[in-house]
């Protein structure tokens, strides 16, 4: 899972590996012998945080296809 986090950070060209490691929180909590009801809370937090990251990525790249199409149209016109 650490390798997957590292690969994601390389593909996204960021050095902030912690952005892609929220799904590891329940695993780390279980390894630290955290009580089960707390692990459920940590799992929900990890899912919400990961969902917010996905929404942020989608929102920040929402206009990329439009800009690509606009550029392609300009090239065709020229």
C-alpha cells in the first residue's frame, strides 16, 4: 500500500505522499491496538477524507477537456 501511495504521488507529480495515504489510517490504528469503536470512526474519517480528495481533483480538472477541445478547434480553424 505504501508503494501504491508512492506511485500515485509520482503520477500526480506531488511530493506530498500523505495525501494518498488516508486509507492506511484504519490499518495503522488496528496495528496500534486501538479499540474497535474508535477504528470505525477512523475508517469513516479516512473514507470522507479520500472522497474529498477525489472531489477536489475532479473540480480542479473539470475544465481540462473543454480547454483541450477549444485548443483543438483553434488549430482546426487555422
